[in-house]
C-alpha cells in the first residue's frame, strides 16, 4: 500500500466540519479561515493493490467488544480525531474521559461495545524535562530501562494498539542506562558522554517499547506501528517563518527520496521486523511516502492559535484532510488480521 500516487477523487471527504462535531478548533481549518477545498479531492492509489474507501460499518464490526488505543504524541491524537470523525458518521460515540491537559482521552461506542482511547507518550520510555532556573527547558532525560507507565500499564486491556512517536526527539536528550547513568546524548557537547544522533535515540526507545510488548505476559494485543508523518515547513522552520501554503499534492518527481524522514521510517520498519520475530503480532501502517506528497494538507496559518499568531502548523493535519487516508490503511491492516483469525479458526 505504501507505494502509489494520489489521484483525483470526485467523492471527496466522508465528513465535513459540520457533520463531525468533535473536530478540535486547531484542526478545523475551514473554521479558521482556509478557503481552498481542492486538497480534499484526492485519494491514494497503491501501485500493487486495491485500497477500498473507509467503511465505518465494517470497521466497527471488526472492533466490536474490543479496545483500540492510539499511543503516541499529538500527531497520534490527530489520527484518532480523524478516525473518530469517520466512525461518528455511523454511530455517535459517548465522551467518557479527558485529562486536564487533553492528552489522554476515552470514547465509547455503545452499540458495538467498542472503546477508543488516546494514551499520551512523547518517547515511549520514561522522561523528565530538565529545569533551568526553575523554568522548564527544551532538554529531556530519557530512561531507556523504564517504560512510560501512562501506556504500559494499560497494555493488557488493549486489543489493538496504534503506536507512533518521533517529533519530540529533535532537541537535547540525555539517555540513561539500566544503572540510571547518563551514557549517551543527542545535541549536546559534553566530555565523557557519547554523542549520538536523533535516529539512534528513536531506535533505542522504540526497541524498548516493542520489547516491552513482547514480554507482556498478560497481553494479547495487535501492535500497529504508524510510520513517520513528515512535516512540510518551507522557507524556514516553525520558529523562523517557515510555512506550508501549497494547495495540491506533490508528484513523485517532486519528493526528495534522500530526505531524513526516510531514515526514520527505515528504522521503524526494521524494529517492527525485529520484534515480529520474537513472538507477538506486529503490523506496519506505512504512511510516510503518501504523506510526503501532501504539503497541502496542514493547517498552516489556519489553526487559530491566538498565543502564537504568525506561526504555521505544518506538522499536524486539517480535518477533514489527507490524514483521513490513514484510516483506510488501518482498516486494510485490521481486515488482514481478521481474515487471518478466520483462516486459523477454519483449521
């Protein structure tokens, strides 16, 4: 599914910002003033298979009496919000829980006894934000031998886990070993500490998370790793005037196959393959190539943040928007799992 291209789609989105009441204001690009709509009229066409349009009724049948969790950062939450809009066209969910920072959420679909939840984690492992003069800094300590309990303690109750994390790693990080010693660091220049890059930190923390899943004796979870979702800042970064003002997808010829995002995607796929050989069921939701072409799908300036006026959001995705295709991918992966189970029961 990951190899393909975007084609014109006259049907457009399955929902609107009027028919889905759960779209957060920061992803409701039309409400925030975006006027162009052509970015909604495209579908991903894989080169080697047929990718059906998302079927909310079929999805809810697969997850009947089950629990699905999105484990990750705010882009994982963005995916959950997209799926929630798609499913709400079939059944209206009940809002069960949201924490004070809106990082952990629970929705319930009573007709299908299905629970949809978001579990926040930046790095998969435990982390502490360093204070400088009693003020939070951009530097974190990561404890590779300790899994973030916010998601780890919930794992035995989860049937499907969609995991993803990478956007928080581009900052100074100090990696601690099993004896709680700092042995390596990212973006630092200190004696007696080994310098490593972002990719190394992503691999180590992801491996720790997947090892935990495999070692979880009381878990019967299908773990689906969503590969890295690229940002599209042009003419600068997020804090130096960078923006994302495109209004249509890029073509194959316009994407750079040497960009650093491909290295992150490669690491993620390698680590899933490694974990898969150790026991539990793992799958990949490979969105990197498809989303590399969709610089037109971000909120840009249309995210309504009154505290950061003039800054563009070229990381998250408009709702509705290209991110909705992730649920097409997700349903295809879950259909594969459901069909595998039926074949096993037949024998």
